[in-house]
């Protein structure tokens, strides 16, 4: 991790472009900007470790990273892929508890860190900011319920098709291995391999040079949007 010098203009621009701070008064933004820093991480470097104290709310300035957890047997489950502009570590930043997950850089990246103690003080003194936090936490909870429901109700092949649709839209699909797809879906590589073959046999996708492409969108939509 390498700290980077920044100007107040850069810090204010970051805050104005983030969903937690975008419509807060200028005086509040200036107060927050005095308690944030930018850090650079190399590919493969850990940004956060599960169980460690949380220093603050994080915003990805450049690059990408993965939020993940490890099972007692060492199997990885990828909770989320972070891209430029994404915010993470909200829960420990606002509740003061340790980090519930690990975060690792997928490529060289830079990340803003906003002091957690300041943010908790702002919640107590500024109802407008507290309402923003509650609204975003509500959205996050709804997303988590959706993910849990998918894992409970849909087979891996359907979930894989949905993930392919999502990642094709993000143009990040070519970089993913079967191991990484399995980690994202909460399963193992062998199951993902079988599901890929099933999708390919149906004509929904084709796999060339380890890259997945949608071959027939009508067939593919039957997999990605199961009844």
C-alpha cells in the first residue's frame, strides 16, 4: 500500500460523485474531505482482511478488486467485484465492528479511505447524512436477499447464465477462469464446467479460446431468466 498526495479539489470531486455524499451541503463535504486519503495497491495485494479493525469507508478511484470470504476448508466465495466508483466496507465503517470480509486487488488500483470515526459522528449530528446511509443500507440488504434467494431457488446453470449476462454487460467476462466463476457462484469448478457444457450444448453460448460468448440470445434468455 502506497499513500498518494491529493488536492482538496480531487477529494471534493470524489465526494460529489459518490451516492453517500452527492447531495450533502458544501460545508459538510469540506469537513469530510479533510479526513480522507488516497492509497495505491498492487495486483494481488490485500486491501482489507476479515476480522481486522475497519479504518473507514472505501471508494474505488481506479482499477478493480474482489470482496471474498474463505470457508474453513479454504474454498473462496466471491461476494462482489468492485469497479471504479464503487463503495465498500460500509458495514464496519458505520457499525464500528471488524471487517466481515477480505478485499484483494484484481489489478493495480487506487482507493479512497474516509475516516470511520468522522462518519459515525456525522450520523449523530446530521440527519440528512443518516438518511442517506439508511437508504443505501436498505438497497444493499435488498441486493443480498436477492442473492441468497438465487442460491436457494435456482440451479447453478441458471445462476451461471445470469452471471454471464451480467459480466458480458460489464465487458469483464473474458478475464474469468472456471475457478473464479465457481467462487463467484458459491460452488466448485467441476460444477461450473458441467454447467458451461450444458449451456453450450443447448446453443446458448460458445466457448472459444477460454472466452465465453452468447451464441443465441433467445435460448440464452431462457436460461438466464428461468420461470
